[in-house]
């Protein structure tokens, strides 16, 4: 059974705001609110795969502390653009 698109978007939005560390809650929920509805199925797949990653890794990628893996680099760059001011490298 295929998940309805609207349900999938709601599920991904919820996963974006309930991460585990507050910084990633703020960064990903802001990105999700702005972009999820307009994403293609392939983009939703990529975003969902990104949500499987560890919050500590995600924060380091978004804040530029370490380079994101190739499979997530483009998406991390888009998320980081919107997170300007929310992240501070150590």
C-alpha cells in the first residue's frame, strides 16, 4: 500500500520537528515548513533518507563543521542556506 502524499508530508514534517536536539528541531522544521509541499517524490525520498541520519552528524554538516557525505551534500547545502543565523561552528 502506497502512503498518501499529504500523509507522507505530515509525517516528514513531524519527524523534522521531533529530532532529539533542539537545534536540529529548529533547522529542519523551518526547512520542512517551507519546502516539503513543493518537493518532488525523488526529493521527498532524499529528505526522508537524510532524516535517518544522526542529529549530531546533521548539525555538523549543516553548520559546516564537517563536510556532508556526497549523497546528502546538495540537500544539506540547501538546508544550511535557510539555517543561516541558527548555526554557529564551534
